[in-house]
C-alpha cells in the first residue's frame, strides 16, 4: 500500500503531467472563448484594472494563474494552456490511481464472510490482474470521455478543478482532513456547485476537530472574497455571479427543451460515460449499501460497519457523489443555466472510478467462484486445481472481454458529438483553432499593429461604449486579447443587420468550425460595401480582416 500513499506520489504525478502538457504544446495550440476571457482579465489585473463586462463568467481559479502569467507578456496564453493541460492529465492519472488503489486494497483486505471477499489468502500476485483491469478502464475512460480531451486542450479549467478534488478526496481517505479541506478551496474557486460539498465537509471538520475552526472559517472567507470582490471591482453586481451563466446559451443547450432537467440527463450528461460503467457503478452502490447494513446489524456500529467494507464504501461513495453531481447540473439546467457537458466532468470521473473498481470486484468474485467450483470438481477427482494467480488472470480476461464486447452498450446516444473521440478528431479541431489564432495575430500585424487597427475602428473611449470592431462571437475574446483592449470594445456579431448602414470599420471574419460558413458572411460584407464601407482586405489561412480607415486622415 505504500506505493499508492504518501505525498511524494503527487509530486511524481505532477511532474509527469507537466511533461505531457508541455509536450502537447509542440502541436498547434490555442485557448478557446472562456480561457481568452480569463487571460484578458488576468492581464488587466496585472496592470491594475479589471473590466468584467462581456466575455465569460468570472472564475477566480483560472484568473489567479493568468494574472501571474501576465508578467510574461505574449507567453501568457501558452503558460495558461500548460497549467490547464497539466490539470487535465493529472485528473486522468489520479482517476487511474484511485481505481487501482481501491481494487488493490479490496483484493488484499476483503472480508471472507461477505460479497466483497478479497484474495488476501493468495498473495499479492493474484491481486495484480484485477487492480490493473480497474486502472485500465479508468485510464482509457477518463482520457477519452466525450468532449473532455478537446475542451481541456483548449484551456478550460475543469481538469485542474477535478484533479484537485481527487487529491483532496484521497487525502481525506488517508485521514489528513486539514490538507483535504485546504485543497478543497481549489475546486470551490472554479465551480460554485462545489460549495455545498466543501461547506458540509468544513462543518464536519469543526465538529470533529474544534481546533480547525480558524482554518475552516478563514478559507471560506477567502474563497467568498475571491468570488465577490473582483465581481464588484470589475463593474458588475454580486447577483451577476448567478445571472450571467443564464445568458447567451448555445442553441444546442438543453435549456431550450420542454423539460431541461431530463433532456440534460438523457442527452448531455448521461452519454458522457458508457452505460456499462454506469450500470456497474449503480450495482456496486446498491450492493455496498446492503453489505454495510448487514455489517451494522452484526457489529452494532456504523463506524465499524463502514470500516469493514472500506474499499467498497470508497468506490460506492465516489459513484454516489458522481451521480449526485450530474443531478445537480441537470437541476441547474432546469433553472435556466447552460448545462454545458464539461460542467459534469467531475461526476463522470467519479463514476469511472466507481465503475472501474466495480469491474475489478467482478473479476475477484469470478476468481473466487472458479476456486469454489474447482474445489468441488477436485473433490470428485475430475480436475486439477489451478493456482489463484491463473484464476485471477483468467477472470480478468473474461471480465475485460465482457466489458469490451458484451453487451453493446456504449454511450447510448447516436449524436456524433458524443462519440468516442479519436486522436485524429481532436487534433483536427485543435489545428483549426490554432490557425485562427495565428491568423488573428498575423492580420493585426499586417494592418499596422493593434493600436492602428483600433484607431481605424474608432477608439471607443468610455468603458461601456462599443467600438466599431467586430468579430465572430466565438473568436471575440481572442481578438480582444490580441487587440490589447477590454472585451466590451469588440462587437459581437448581431442577430440582424440594418441593410442600409455601413458596416463596422474593422471586421474579423472566420468560421466557428472547419467547413462552416464564414461569419459575417461574404454577402453581408458586400452589403456593407454597397452602403459605403471601403474595406481593405487582409487574407490569412482560415480568417480575413476587413479594414476601413477612411474616417482617419492620419492613416
């Protein structure tokens, strides 16, 4: 067990995560819409200002890192990508570690008188195969969870948040509750949905250890201050923390359905993990509940009952919290929030840990059944009894085959958005977004630099006055970062246009995805030119910039 415990293992996992994240930056890379917002706000804070109007929702966690990275100028976006991708890799490694540790502990220390009997009588060799099976399922599943690789490569913060949650959970499992609670501030600074979990844990910690009151209260006050104070300094209200995420939903959001709660669970969240993993996790939760109840009647104490089934309880608890997280995201969607599938990543990872351990448990059970059958046959003189190592390996092979081929339950959704992502599909999407980034930077340089291009657009002056610079809605924050202006100074594409008015003085034209129509459309550009715009066109690989500086004699 020493292999899986102790603080040093996190250092090694962190080193591996940083190395893989750094290697990923050798490929074309770029942040996406929300991360560009965090980068802009980090740069503004570094220079002593903050304007939160426009862009994504305020999140303290990523902005802490982007503010520090702003000291490195143009390297800021790539430094944030390094941090975000490190968190994403660490999430995968921690999920694998937890599934491996739970199953290994289960194999060696399962009770002999219940469903969760281990293989302790037969040595560590017999425990290796089930533990590796669980680790492989967790590793492959979390790595290729639909929407996870793409979003994390684009710089979203959920990987960092989930990695910190898993480390905190393991520290709590090992009895280091102060460390666990302190680590809990990291996910609490990323998603408000984590507040109830963290708050209840803090209340329990104060109840069990009154001397931790100062730690708990101090951390909670710090967390709330990092959410609320910048929101006020940035010119928004505290209520904006809760109302902003209810605006500007994508047209595919479940919030537009007749029953958002169920639509979110059925079509957005549920398909993030294979049904075979979800079902095994649910079976494990139910079986653990029954086993603990039986142990309570036999031992007379809930504490002893839980301890007697420690690995099973750990796996079941992970699954229960995972499904509970999904339900919380669905309830938020019913209340008008976007319900983006990446919000549910924590639940998906926990369900993978639970389901992977469940498959390891199934392999152990099958090995024990094979042992019981061989004893009976041996007693009849019909068969030689194989060693436990070979029974465990054979059981793992059978369970792995069942997991892979039978039944044909994968993601329960034919929508290609939820299909098993491949390296090719992820790399293609990343390459396109990176080319847009390269084009935006190049086009601005060719137009004379951000200052000249902004003057052509008409320097907006007041903070909330929108200047005459327009960009594709998805790439608006990217343009604002390269133009070195607050987000509100760049116009989003309106839903309708006045056919008789000139267009914006500066227009960045790009497509949302490869092969999609260019936005604004060429027809709209032509309409603006007929209305009096005189554009000079700068063409990049996948984007264009239309520049009309006729209003500025200096140009």
